[in-house]
C-alpha cells in the first residue's frame, strides 16, 4: 500500500498562463513591499545617512578634526518637518507678497551693528604677562605680580561677533563636502532607495520563494531552507565585519597617510556613500565562499581532495581577489584575505560533513 505523500504541492497543476498570473501577483506584492520600504527609509534617511557616515565621522574626529556638531545636526534633521517648513516658507503670504519683517537678527547699539547671538572663546593667559601689561598701563593701580604668581595661567572669556563666523568656517573646512548644490539631495534619495530595497528584501525573497517553491520537491525545498539561511547569515556577517571592523582600520591608515604627507583631506559625500555601500556588499558576497565550494562539489566539478591538495593555489587566488576587491591599502586586503582563508577551510569541512546523496535512494529502497 503506497503511503500518502506529504507534499503540499502534489495536487497543484496549473497551465502556463496560470503560472504567469501567479507570478504577476507575487511580483506586484513584492513591488508594493519595496515601495513601502522606500517610503519608510525616505523619512528615516537622515538617521540612515548618520549611520553610514559614522565610520568617517569617527575617523575624522580621531584625525583631529571636528565632526561632532555636524553629526548632531544631521541627527536632528526630520525629512517631513524639513519638507513641510520649506513649503510653508516658499508659499506663505509674506513670501508671495514680498512683505513681512525680517527676523531680529541684529541690534543697533552705539552705532555698531552686532549679531544678537555671539560666540565666546576662552583663552589662557599667563598671569605674569597680564600683570606686566596692566602695570605698564597704570603702574599706580596695578603693581607687578609676585614671582610665585607669575607662572599661573588665567582663563579669560572673550566674546566677539567674528568668533562665530571663525568657528563656523573652521568646522566646515573639516566636514564632508559636496561639489554641487544638488548632490546632498540626490545622495539622500539614493541612500533612501537602497535602504528601502534592503528593508524590503526579506518580503521580496519571500514572494519569489512562494512562486518557486511550488515547482520544487520536498528534499529540494529542505536544501533551500538550509543553505538559503546559511547564505543570508554569511552575507550579514561579512557586511557587518566590513562596516565595524574593516572601516576603522582602513580610514585610520588612509587618514594617517594624509597626515604624513601634510595633506588636508576633503571627503566628498557621494563618493563616501558609494564606498560605504560597495565595500560591505563585496565583503558579504565574498563570504559566500563556503557555499560556492559546496555547490561546485555537489556538481562534481571539484572533490574534497582537490580542495585540500590545491590549498596553496587557493590562498594565492584569494590574495589576488582580495587585492582587487578592496581599496589600495594593505590593511583592507589582509582583513578580507584572512577571513576568506578561514572560510575556505569551512567550505572543506562542509563538503566532507555530509557526502552527496541521490534524492532517489529513499524511493528505490
């Protein structure tokens, strides 16, 4: 007596047109998920850009530049409030009629125009030098300071309108730059779209899987569950490894080289975003090496003994690939090469862990 099959798709028979209709339905659902992900990322784009800019901001801070205020200002950006305030400012009654009083930014006092908000700096002055200067002006009022007080340091607050502009110019000289006016906006949209695709990718793969799974045998779906999960885990580990471990070493090395040559780096926003997205992607793809080795072994292209005997050649190939996939610094090359060598050994272990079996062995028995 034949046992009843547990395959849920045994009774599903569809024509070619019905398959196309099912595919269209799943694609529409996937596109709706992508649109929702992009809209969500669009309103959280400032936070996402802040995360992507985190490594370069931390590297610039360690390099001796100021990026804290810029990162704080970025965190306070709200896309909806910015868009709403822009429309209000552009289409308000005062803007359309040219009326309205300007903001009270400056006050006239004793014939001197001074901003309402000034900046203050603190300077350290030697007590002996200050006492000598005051004594030189009015000897009868300010006697010479005693010797034990001449080596002391005094902090004096000094306020002036120019200090605000000086501080602003100094900070802007060490921030990420844009070479044209539309670059920040286009970068914002680019990051939002990529982030939306990443956020919606599980839903997209799920919809594609619902379509593909109908044509697979139970043992084939079991392999997809196992190796698909392993592939996603390896990709995430590779991307996080690059973002949190490789970036700090790479940036410190490259910025240190700039410091050695006495060169002031000007980091372009769009180029850094592209670099910060591309390099983790390359690491995530390269970390698929064990699954590629297992797949080629299952197709009888290579054997486990081939992987062991060609280990030296594989290390050479891994070194060359790491050199081409990473920037022109040795740190990132080594930090890709060493994990790939370990993953090569993991691939050998996976190949010998479970030898290939024919899906027809159980039915033949």
